[in-house]
C-alpha cells in the first residue's frame, strides 16, 4: 500500500434502455387498429429484445477494450 490514494481508470455504463423494448398489445399495434386517443390509456408491454441482446453480446466479445 502506498501513502496516497490509488488511481485507476474504469468505465461505467447502463444498458437497460439498450436491452429492453416497449410496445402496445396486439389490439393497439397496427396503425388503424384503434383511435389514436386510445393509445394514451392502452397497456404497454416491456420486454427484452433478444435480437438486440445477442448483438450487444457479440459486440462486447469482439471489442478489444472490453477484453
């Protein structure tokens, strides 16, 4: 241990917005399936976008900074 504080570099990131997606249910998804005003009260589903998750995982594996 040295006399002073140790210095280090690190990166912090949040990925929640990159991994999840939001969408309306089937009854509200198509352009002409409902009146636009109904969308304000329509249920919204949040789910993990599997394609995006795999893409980010592959990118992380290939990124020399993360290796």
